[in-house]
C-alpha cells in the first residue's frame, strides 16, 4: 500500500511544505528522508506488522509537524561569485546568493534530486512579476565552493565574504540569513 500526504513543518516562524510519501509492506519498517527535512529520522524493528502499521501512520502524522529544516545544500550561507571573477568585481551576472533554502530570495525550490555530491534543483523564480521555472545541477565541492551546470555550460562558484564585494552587495543586511547559518 502506498500513501501520499502533503503536510507542513515548522522552522522557527517559517512554515515549510512537506511531501510525505509512505509505502507500507510487511517486514522491516524504515524511514528515508528525501530533501531538506532532516530531523525526521526513525527506525522500528521487531514489532508485529499490525503494530508497525499503526505506529507508522502515527509517526507519519506527527513527525512532519515537529520537523526542523536543514539547509538545502551543505554550503555556507551568503554570496558566491564565479571563480573567474575577483570578489571585488562581482556583478549580477557573476553572483549567486545562497539563502539556505534557495539560490536567490525570489526563488522557491520545487524539487531536489540528490546523486552523490550533485543536486538537481528545480525551482520557480519570480522576475518582474513573471514566474520562470528552471532546473539546474549543483555539485558541492566543499562548504564554500560549488559547480553550477545548465544546459549550455558549467560555472565554478566560490564563497566571498560580504565585505569584499562591491556595492550594493557589501551593504546589504544579511543578518537574518547569516544568523541562522550552521
């Protein structure tokens, strides 16, 4: 039996959409996390199948409500600049802002598919009242570097301290973003 239950999780005062998909069968019961919700980790073993099923549905209904959000990717929150450009020469064309939940404040992540260090992220961005859907491949090299691949080419980004960026980025208040950083 397979069940699908859209629900929510709270991260501070933010409310996140959570898509819970459950497959119930006899045998060992386990939980697999997919995506940025990492606080829901449970394992059950050695219980009668009917009790496993009852507990499974109880956990499915309760765990997402108490889940906490983790960052979308294991990267430091802040500004990233194309590796071929000095931080002091960054521009709109060479700069990415990682908020922890998306790249750019005007984007909403729709899905994440992980394969090793790579993450295929589908997101919707609002630009001048238009919604644009896109899918990009991010490969995390370390906590301060990633590769970004689109249909045409690959870009190498590295983290830049905000003070090293030109205006307006050096003067933008990111305290809400960086205060929550791990």
